[in-house]
């Protein structure tokens, strides 16, 4: 069966520091991969998606970037965090045709 | 712009009551998913509906996809405190990468 791992679960970072959140998927090949941000108790905002290694599409301009160095690895990064980057970040995967499945999320707090 | 609307935004009911939440759009979807999310966790997939008019049941939960595949409803019978959470619908739009759009969610609280 397929599993998705996302870490860390929580992260507290100072303004201006770098960020790296990692997401890996097991049990499937060539998945679509996604990064979302979620405001407290509300819907999901798609940040990035990837249909293959090195292929990244950005949905909204922002202070963040994403990379896919391996087929089942998706990384969310920032060189300098802003206060507005605080939030709950979710990674998800899907087959080429099928629903998305989510990781457990990372709670990011910027101080 | 493709949008999914959900209603109500918030719902607080007593244990044992029935409820229905709605998901509506002007767009046609090839499929639609319902997720339930608990605080601090990722959304968990409940069901996928793909055929207009389709009805699926998952224990006390009944999901219906509209005939025109633009809307859906989730009905919960005899709600329990364990049903508390954020219910999200997501519609799959047929594009080059099968784009999915999410609704803003319905926050359900079931009071014992």
C-alpha cells in the first residue's frame, strides 16, 4: 500500500531563516505531488504541484519554492522566511488519475 | 475562475441529530471527493463519486453527486462526537494534469 511521510510535524523558525520541509511517498511510482497551505480550520491553497522529476509548477507567487529531486520526494523551501509564511503545510500525492492523499502536515510558526 | 462553495461554513449540532452539508460549483467535474480533517492532521479521503446522480453510503454517511456533476451533498445520520471535524469537498477538473479544486470546508461540531 502507498504511504506518504511529511516532516517535521511542527517547526518554529525566526524571521529571515531558511526553510526546508520534506515529503516522501512510498509504494507507488511517478505520482503527482502537491504542496498546500491551509489557514486555520479552512480550505487548502495550492502552492506547487509536480508531475515528474524536476517539473514544478507554481500556483501563486510567493516567498517559497519547491523541488523534486527524486521521483517520490518533494521539498518545500525558502531562503528567508517571512511572518506571513506561518501556517499549516500539507503535502499530497495522487496517481495520474485518482484522488489526492495527504500527509499529516507541518505546523510552521515564524517568530 | 473555477470555485467550489460549501455550506454551511459552520455547523454545531447535538449528538443523534441528522445533518446535510453541500458542495456547489458552476463547473462540471469528472469526479468529486469528500475528505474529513481533524485539527492538526491531514485530510483523510472518505469517498470519490464519478457518475452523475451517483449515491454512495459509508456507514452513517451518504454521499450524492448531482446529475450534472456540478454539486454534491453529504448527509450524516445520527451524528456522533467522532464525526466532528472539517469536511472538505474537492472537484477534479479535466485539464492537462487533472487539476483539483478544494472547497473552503464545513466545520462540524457534534456535542455529546
